[in-house]
C-alpha cells in the first residue's frame, strides 16, 4: 500500500500514516520501553515499503529509519528519515572504499524522499543495504556482553549456532552495512548478528517477525550468560568497600556532590546526577572493579556519553569526607593529564579540538555514581549508560574476559568529524543552561514567577517552600524532575535549610543561583507591633535570608565555580512608610546583607545583588494573606484597587507584577551583568522617595 504525499513531499495527514510506519513505531516503542534492550537515544529501527513519488505519482520503494539523535522508545513519525531505496542502493556502485566511507553520509541527503523527514544517521546503510523489510539495531546488555568478551565469536557460535552470526568490530558506517548485508544474503537461516564490541542487529520479513527475533536474540543471550556464567564475575568483596547504609550513603553523597561537580565543571559547567543503584554499589565493592573501570566502556553509544573511562575514588567507603575530597582533587588532576595524553596520542591535523578533559562519570565506593552533562537529562542518561556498561562487564567476565574495543578506536569515534558535525547541529544553549537555581518561597507569587522564568531560561530549578503542595505544583509547571524538583523548607530552621541544599546537591549536583525570596508581612503601627510580630518578620526575612545565604555560600565555595545570591528586598528597605516598622526594618536588614556579603564573597566569584520591588498585589501570597487589606486601610482605598493605587503614585503609572521582579532576577543572573555585585535594582515603576542615594 502506498503512502499519499502532498506536492511538498510531506505525508498527507488526511490519508493517514502508512500502516507499515504505524507498525514500525509500535515495535520501536515496545522495544525501547525496556532499557535492557537498548539505551535512551541508542539503537535504530527501520522499515522498507512502497510509497508514491511526489513528482510522478508512481510507486517507489522507500525506507523509513530512525533519524540522527532520536530515541526509539519515544520515536515519532517526524523523527524518521525517509529515503528512496533505489538511490540508496545505487551508492554501492560509487562507494570509494573504507578509507573514504565517511563521504557516503553526505550522499544520504541525495537519497531523501520529498522533504525527507529527519536527518539520516550513520546507521542508515546498515538498514538500507540489508535486503529484508524490517531491521532492528539494538544495544542490549546481554548482547554487548558477548560482543565484548575476549572470545566473543566462539561464544556467539555456542550460544546461537548458525542462527545468529558474528561480525568483527568495525566502526559504524557504510562498510559495516555492506558486511552485514553480505552475511544476511549468504546465510538465509540467520535472523541477525552480534556486532563485535558493539551490539546486535536483527531482521524480519514483517514487523512482528523482526521484533520477535530481536527479543529472541536478547533472551537467548541472557539465558546463556545465566546458565554458563560464574557466580562472582567481579571477584570477591573488598573489605571496607561495601555499600554504606542508605542514610549514611546519601549523606556522604550530598557532602561530596558539590565538590565533585565543581571538579567536573573545570572546563565547562555541568549539571550532575547521583545514583546509588545496587548493581553499581556491588561493582565498586568487588576486587576487580579498578581493573575493569580502567578498561572503559566499549559500545560507541556508551563511551560517547560516559567518556572512555570513569574517575574512580580509590578509598574505602568509610573514608572521612575531608580525606575523600583531598584524594578526589588529586585523582581529578591525574585524570585531566591522562585525558590530554589520550587526545594527544591519537589526534590528527583535522581532529576537532579537545572538548574538555573532565570526567563524565565519578565512582565512589560505598556511595555510588555521580554523572555529569550539559543538563540534568544528559547527566542522568550518562548514568544509565554506565549502569549498562557495568551489566555488560558482569556478563562478559562471567563467561570470559571483558575486552572492549581498542582505545584508538574509541578516539576515532569520540572525535569523529561526523560526530562533531552532529554536535554543531544542536541548538544554541539557553542563557542559564547548565546552572542550578534554588528559590525560597517558590511556591507562590513572586517566588513562583522567578522559578518559572529561571526554568524557562534553561536553569534546573529547586522550588523551596514551606507549603509542600505549592512547591510541587510550581515544579511540575516548570517540567519533569530533570527540569525542577520541589523541596519543603522553613527558612527559620537551619537544619531544614541544610537538608534542602543536600536535596539540591543530590538532584542536580549542587546550586549556582540562590534567590532569597521567602517573606511575609504584618502591617501594624509601632504601638500595635508586638515582640512576636517583630520576631516573626525578622526570623523569616532577616534571619532566614542569612541562614540560606550561609548554607549557599558553603556549597558555592566547595563547588569553586562562583555563583549568584539574589535577595528580593523591597522599596520599603529605603522608603519610610507608616505602620510598617517590623517589615521595613527586616527589609533594611536584608538590603545591608546584600552589601556585606557582596564584599565578603566576591573573592570566591560569588555575586550578591538585590531587587527592590514596590508592592506586588496581584499574584502575591503576602497581599492575599491579609497584608493587602491592612495596607489598603492605611491608604484609604478598597483592597481590590490597591494595585491601581500603587501604580498611580509611581512615575511610570504602572503596576508591578511578579513577572517584573522575575525579569530583574534574570537580568542580574543571565550573563550581561557578569561584573555587577552589591547592586539593588528598583522594580517599582519609579518611586522617587525610594531612589537609592
């Protein structure tokens, strides 16, 4: 059945999606839902079927294949590249040989059908040259375990007979596609292959058959490893390297996280992720983990995200934090030297510049794994890939010896010009990409607006609030747990603040941007203001912002990458209004904290600035909680007209909203004011009495 297309070469949505494409997407989602089958962003699926030529309207053979950078578990039709098979297969006749096979990737663009869909990936030849309708290329742990075993070819024969064949390691590309196509043609009994050092490829006449064969290869490999593997492939337990109890483990992880993130951000700021998966903890508790970790990962999709090898702390689980930090710094220096030497060994005149010498994976025995990337999702996926690598090493060592591809081959792929071109196609990062923000009072009003704005500008956000439900709601509005997390905290409680920063460190590796926004107000005259009123407002705003800034400064100094602390103060820190002594005094305290901390923390690269809003009525939790009614009574206006009243007394005659305060916070932290500290930015539409002098 042909797919109907428009004059632009795009699928005609009115006619529906091609049924074979529908089947392909269903198969892709089912296989990709289980990360034991393939990693996020890894693997590829395809289908060949008839479609209509957009010019002649005559049937033509097409291939739909996952495009570059997609994920099979979440693949959509828009993520498929669509190519003409006649043109793709004609490339065989002009193929210049393995030394120039990279030139073929550019030729794929001339094989696209109509607008072509997504950009074709390097695996396009593997799918197009195999003369079977449906092809899956996957990275299952069990399959890669056989692929990376020292005697992988013999193990493949023992495991599968002639039903699954062995293909020696070859870098992904046109030649690998030719090799697999030849094996498939010469061995009609075969359902797929094990790709040395890499993964598996399976095929079938129908989508159902292809999926069944992919799963059969994975299940058969898993069964073989289980039946023939030795019980302790990573060796005996190293005394003192066993996993710490969960509470101690996470406490130590939180204490180390910001230091490790700072080290991993020496070249480029990274966001972190922490995992204490049982499989990783067991790996680090075993005698063979130093040898195996040093060998690095093997599958290209693994080491492109985890680098060639991790940094491994060589201390027992109960080593004091100070000792661990000192040793991590030494090991990090050595890692950077080793990585530079690795680059220098294999780089050629046309190699891309070194992309950074810091580790993407840091392993701490008894504690777990810290992973890093340009954002939280990238960091989390790197951890998932290294967990897969641990499973691969376990399987290979259970039946043989783990033997990943050569280091030189890893470099060829890591610094492949095609990989560099792929990286250059990525969109430019947002201004706050790679930064982590913690906003107190983030569950409503000004704090919620700030949290949303910082998240929209690329920051990972920790929404901190006394109201757990409100914090969770705002975090969910910003995005999933890769984008924002809620924490419950009372800023008058130093232990609760420390716990909040620990949660931030475990979630994102640390914090870069702290907004002291939590506040409240009681509007009373001097004679009506009680000690309790005074203490409450000073505890929340003066003391609370002090406690938050103190905890933030410790983390930022440990991290060593600078940072921002922003106080949401008030024009009342400068302007003397009636019935406002406790609130105004607390705000004046905050205002001077800005100046004091800017002077003290500047040597660490930490900037401290303030924002002085006028009364923010709409969307404000303070005003909705009774403050609005009291201020309206002071000024003799109806409460519902208070915002308009405030606007009319300003020079610009404009009402101040939460979003305007959020704009100022972004202006202070988004990069253009990188040399500004100790500043108070008025956001009051012009209140002359509050002009700074």
